[in-house]
């Protein structure tokens, strides 16, 4: 006999507003950590790692999108 399998109940995730706020906080936190690392390396090595400046600006966006996709 061909019986339909029961559907798994979907877990309720956070609200849209909460998810937006958390995503922004994760992005800003990652940006702050990157800027902190840049300033620290500038103070200790006495030179700015110019290759890292675009990474410090791009990685927070990637991290925020990855964080956001955990609930999609």
C-alpha cells in the first residue's frame, strides 16, 4: 500500500526584525574585529598590510550573509 509519509514539522525561526538585527550585529562585529586587527598589526609591525584592507571590508558581508542563510 502506498501511504504518504508524514511531513516533518518546520521549526519556527526568529522573526524578520530579530534576524535583521542579528545579521547587522554579526557584520558590524566582524568589521570591528578586522579593523582592530589592522590597527594592531599597524602598531606592532609599523606598516599597513595593504592587501588586507579590501578583505577587511568584504569579509563582514560574507559572514553576515552566511549567518543569515542559517535560517533559510
